[in-house]
């Protein structure tokens, strides 16, 4: 692989890298502490659009990880920034929760079901049939279709739950309109995160636990990619992909000395 510059900026996925089922991955607390002490800019990324930055900061604190709200970047924030760039002070019909609605309000978007510019689909704990029906009719009427992330399922203690990608597929089936997904693996998520930290691709690392989202998005954005084996992708699955990470490590604990 080509020679990389020293890592000066860090991007990291959250679930499967720093936490697993609400508990910190061994080494995560020290890694985050070392990052904060180093002064190097960093962001924790997540495709989950349910929570605001403050919500996620509090949830991480409950797991023993001191991550300030401004060091968190969600697919909801990336979606709001994308839409604000595309159509400043536009309007949207939103299916989602506080993380998404707050981000869009802060981007000066009007949330409405009356002739909106966009239908924006995010994650929610309770997808409503009436909301989905309204979204379908608005898209049929000409609203543009955007979704925060393509994840088809999400985890829960009881098992898998349908997520944004699965509901988007249902709306697409009904309307014939494909959504534009903003979150990982879209490299747009990485580029907006780079803009937030003021980083450069040649000196930025992306840590993730999934080859099909975190690592491919990092590769396409030109970042140094590091796969940890504490989440979704297993070591024996890496060779199946046509791209490869720059590094493969057992866990975040193996990266502490790189900070």
C-alpha cells in the first residue's frame, strides 16, 4: 500500500469499536482518554440518527467513556448539513426522532407535511404505518427522497429490528423512487466529518468494525483504515472483499500507543 502520513486526525465508529451492547470494549476508556490528552482532533461516528449529540455523550458517559458532544458526528447531522447545502432553508417531511429533527431544525429547515422539498427517513423505535403512507404519497407528489443510512436491521436484546434501510426499501417498492442515503458507506459522511475536524485525508484514520460500511467508506474517502475485530466483521471474512483495510487489530486497545 502507498506510504501514509502520520495520523493527526482520528475518526472512529462507535458500536462494535468503543462499546458493545452498551458496555465499553476493553481499552476504549484509555484510548478515548489518550485521544483527549493528545489534543488531536477526533470524532466518534454513528449511523444511528435517533439520538442527539448530547444524548449520545450521556450514553457514552454511562459506559465510562468521556466523549464531549462536539466530538460526536451522526448520520442525522450529516444529512442536515447535506440538505442545507443543497437547498438552504428548505422543508422536509421527517420520519425519525430527536436526533434527526433537532439537526434539521438547527440547519434552518422547516418540518412540514405540506408540499415539502424532501421526505427524510431516519431511525425510529416506532415506525408508523400512517407516516409511511404519508411519505409515499408525498414522494409520488414530487418530494425528493433522502434517508439517513442504509442499515437494514439494528440490534436489540431480543434480536434484530427493522432499521432505516428496510423501511426505505418498502417506500421504494411502493413509489419506484430510490432514496439518497447519506450515512456510511457513503463517503459523504466521512468528508463532512473531515470538514468538522479540519482534517486531511492523507493524515486521517478511520477505525471501524464493519468492512461493508466503515472500511469501504474510509477507503473511498482516501483515509487510513483500521479494522477492529470486536464487532461485526470476522477475521476470516476480510478476504472476501475486493478492498482491504490498512491495518487489522484485535481491538481498540491495540491502537492506544498510536495516539
